[in-house]
């Protein structure tokens, strides 16, 4: 892939986009984040795709794990939300639904009544050893608490896949693998299934992309909190050619990568960044998971926000995961990672608004990235 | 490598050793305090779980409680088995690497390979220690969560 840099600080442009027909999907930490963002701004979305992700605020399942809230949430994330030993030690969907209702009553998220009409794709590989299937099952039960009809939920748990997003590229990892880059070959594109389920009848994906990748500045969406955000300097967006020329986009799909999948990810070996041996998959999530081909055929914009791994910043997030347990909180006694005010959620939604022209800013030349 | 070359390199090696250590901000007290904080959390969690277990026992173990405990035991056994298999794979690969000395035909290659063998062994030991510690924490957190949930259920049932 060649990166054709043109400008210094590219800004995310605005387009003509149909309102509130947006969707979001993600893998692993991107899936956990998908659920948080989906609930925080449910009025903006029409559906969500969750690959190996747990229910809303599951990191708060058992507060008595540690004395400081942030420590308790981190342990909940690891041992209840990802690797519970039994179904009884998995997140309790009913209790988390009650917590969501309380959050709604506190005015921190959009009305939960929005969820009843949403389309949901929820997937857990039967060979996933990173996020256990019983957690993902709790996610399905969680959404059911809000009246999402059974026909709107596509729940898949019988594919022998490891922890990954599945593609149709034979050079990707074997299907049952549980290793980075967490992109496995399964003979189909999971991204296509997600978009088809959310938007209904879609045209088949294109063979050759007509549109452009734009690299944009993420820092402008973080304000003075960039040090806490654990987000990369740049995000990416795929814009079909017709949309770039003024056609109305059907919506924006936000695609959230998982841990160790952001473009800036550097592996940490014994606590040190392995900057001499960069992993070869920096932009693979953006370019090879199939979202763009389907988006191109159907005038969808795909937004790829990027998390940043760092072991010595204030976020303590070496794997570049999205924040679904509170690491971006300035106050470790009261992490706020699940609401419209959460740093990453706020930033990503501001990107969505910008794409739709909701925030007026001075337009500048974006950086075009050739995928050839 | 010739003896002359080695002699020429010796002053460089001594120079490198003689350099003052770089300044760091490592404070041993911080490490001790962090260890204490983590251990304290563990103690508090363990004490709470023990108390909850005693309260649960006082209310009697019903078949579902016994079944869930057995299920947890099975899960722990399965996790440990999976970890052990991973460690065994690691040590097998290490033994194969350590057995191949044929290509180490220069002093630098030989030293590199010996260091690699040592480093790989250390990495494997570190991984085992981290895995065991993780599994132990997983059991502690999950058991404490489970017992608190069971106790809450029993208390609620008694009220109804």
C-alpha cells in the first residue's frame, strides 16, 4: 500500500448523508465499544454488528473485586467479561439492563426505546478462547431486555472460528486461530453479512473500489484530553466515488478494530515497544476486511477511528484497545466510559457528526491514501 | 575471531562497562507499595469471599449450588489443561531450537544462539508464571462473584 501524503493536518470532511441511518460494528474491544457507543447514541443508529463483544457496562459486574473502582473494572473486564469460568460467572444481562435503565434515567445515554427497532448482528466463534461465547450470549440477552424482536437479531455461535473477524482472503490466518492480527480466513466476508443484516437488500460488493481512503486528524476531536484518550493521531474514512461527487450517502458505518489492530499498533515485548519489528498488518483492518467493497456498491461511508497502544502514557493501554472498562477516566474512583460524555465515545460521535455536516468547520484538503 | 581482534576490542568493552548507569526514576518504594496494594485487594477479596461462603454454607448447599461448584471445578481443570498444553508446545519448540547448533559457525553466531536459548527459556518461564497468576486471579474473582451472587439469591428467596 502506498500512502500519498498531501497535506499537514487533514481535517475530516463533510458529505451529503442521510440522517440517523448509521450503523456500527467491531471486533473484540471494538465490539465492546460498539455496544457502549450504540447505547450512548442509539438515536443516531439503525443497527450494530458485534463480533466477540460483551454487554453494556459489564466491567461493572462485581464492584467488590478491588478497593479502587478502576482496578475492579479492569479485573471484571478480564475475568468476567472475557474469560468467565462458567455461565454463572459471566455478565448478568438482566442486571446490566437495569444499570442501563438507570444510566438512561440519569440522562447519560439516548432513550433505550430506540433499541427496539434496531438490527443486530451478534457473533461468537465456537473456538474463541479470548472472549468466551457465554459472554457474547449475555450480549444477546441484554438486547432482548429492550424489546428487540427476535427477527432483528442475527445471532451466530456455530462457526468454528477463533477470536477474529472473518474474511474470504486465503492468506489470512486459519479460521480457528486466536492470534493477532485476529483476521481469519473463513470463506466469506463477515463485514458483508453485518451490513446486509443491518441495511437489508444491498447490492453485491464491487470487485474494484471506485472511492478514496482519506486520512484525517483525530486530535481535533479530543480537545485538551488527547493525553488520556489513547487514540492515534489519524483516523481513516472510505468514501465511495459517487458520494465524493455529491450523491447522498445511505449512511455512515463505523468500523471499530480490536486490540492490536490499529494502524499504529506496536507489539510490546517484555514491556518495551518492539519498534524494530513492526507487525505487517498495520492497515489490514481498514483495507482487507471487506467493508469498503460493500460500502462502495451501496453508497455507504465507512469511518475507521483508530485507538493507540501505549504502555507509558496516562491511559495504560499497551494493546491499543478501545476503552470499555474505564482506562480513559481522569478520576479512577468514578470511571465514565459508557456515556455520551466518555472521551472516546464523544470523539467518535463528533466524527460522525462532522461527516454528516453536523459540525461546521473550515474545510481543508484531506490526505488521500491509495489502497493500490 | 583472531586473538589480535579480540585484544583490540577489549578496551571498547571496558569503556562500555565503565560508563555511568543512565539516570532513572525507579523508586523501589513505589514497587513495594504497588505490591502491597495488589496484595491488599486480594486479601480483602478473599476475606469477603470466605465470609460469603460461610454465610452460604449456613443456609445449606442445595443441589444447584453443588452443581455450579462442580462446573467451576471442571472449568478450572480445563483451563489448566489448555495452559499446560501451550507450555508443553513452547518447551518442545525450545528444545528443538536448542538442539540446532550446526549453523553457529562463528563466535558471534554462537553467542547469539546461546543467548537466544537462554532468553527463550526465560520467556517461557515468565509466560508460565504470568499464566498461572492470571488463572489464579481468574478463579479468585469468579468465585468471589459467584458466591456473592448465590448469597444474594438466597437472601432474596428468604425474603419472598
